[in-house]
């Protein structure tokens, strides 16, 4: 890979880190402590656009920025305490979600990419439910019914919308910037 292409890919990865941060800040508080956000959309869009490798790097960069204290998480929060809170498991699940959504990047594999949206959601929600259960001392079922089930329809719609936009965005970015994001 040429230096010019590396710089373009690094720029796109950083841009998606910023997109995740901006869409994470927008939130509606919920009584469970897990807010309604656009994070799932942002993570899936990142995966469907950048592919598994660069999407994962983008999400890890986002999590690192939050870990060191920058207010990039929901409600302008940052710092290690956020990882220890109710939402910590979901944050870790974002890495897996982005990776899975990015497995079939590109127009020729659009249907398999959409199908992977379901396991991607599971990969995001499962650590979130397990962590919430651990933190609150509730059963896995109670945690699932509290912080996963109410969000699944919104998250599934978010993944479908990200899939619809991400494939076209990937093609556009690859053509305009003359890079390969696979």
C-alpha cells in the first residue's frame, strides 16, 4: 500500500471515529441507566463502510478517546468509570459489532452483509447484557429484558439503515479517494 493511500485510509478511519463520537453524544436517558442513542447506527455504518479492519480500528480509537477522559460517550461522558458503568459491556461489544458488519464490505456481497447484521447485534448486546447483569446483580434474563429487548427493534432498524447507506458510501469513498477498504 502506498503512503498516499495509507494517509487517505487513516483520514477516513479518523473521520468515522468522529462520526461515532458525535452520534454517541446524542441520547435520550432511560430509567434503566442505558440510554437510547444512535451509537448502534454509527457503529454499523462504520463497519459497512470501512470494512472489518478499519472499522475495528475506528471503534478502538473511539473507545480509547473515551477511556482517556475525552467526553465522547453518551451524555458527554468520558473516563474509565464509563467502562465500569451499566453500559461498559455494550462499549466493548461495539468492537465486535463493527468487525462483523464489516466482514462483507462492498457491493458484490450486499445480501450476506445485511444477514450479518443479526449476529453483529448479538455480538454487541451479549457483552452489554452480561455486564449489566454483573453490575446490577440481576439474572441474565432480567438484564436482557431490561437493557436489550427494548432496544432490539430500534437497533435492527439502525443496522438496516446503516447497511443501506454504508454500501453506497463505501463505493463512493473508494472511487473518489482511490482507496480499497477491504
